[in-house]
C-alpha cells in the first residue's frame, strides 16, 4: 500500500518574495513601536501617581541615549505607517461624490496628511504652552 503524502506549503519568508508584502510587513511591524510607546506612557502615569521623585526619575530616563534612539525609530516607523495609511484610505473608503463626481484620491490622501500634520503641530503647541 502506497503511503499518502500531503502537500505542505513552505511558509518561511513568503512575504520577502513580493515588494508589496515587504512594505505591508514593515507597516504592520510598526505597531510594535506603538505598543512599546504606550507601555512607556503608562509607566509614566504610574510614576506620576507615586510622587514627584518617581515621576522625575521616569522623565530623566527618557533623556537617555537609548530612549532617544527608540523615540526617533518610533517616529520614523509611525510616520511610515501614517504615510501608507493615507495612501490606502481612498481605496478603502466609499466614494464621496461632489457634483456627481468622486473626490480624487490625491485630495483624500493630501487631506489626511494635512490633518495629521495639523494635529501634530497643535499637540506640540499645547504641550509647549503648558
């Protein structure tokens, strides 16, 4: 009796064969920086509840070279994530019609970028003002 062999699809490195999937995996891996950054902020809240000395120590830790490098890498990966997100938005959103014509993709992408940059500047101004 012949032995039945099942087909096993090779999974290792499948995404590296197509540039689209490489960009997709980079974008999705940027969420790791966001998750770590969220934990950093939660630790800051915890330190804030523990008193001024604990909070000042947390803030001092943020000035270390490792922390600064992490924050720059997080900024770059999140910026890439935002860039690709606004590129995808017009393709996934339903058509918005003005005078019977759909809004061009460039307007949606550009509007998203303007909103992102505007919100970032606003947050920066508010933080500096406080």
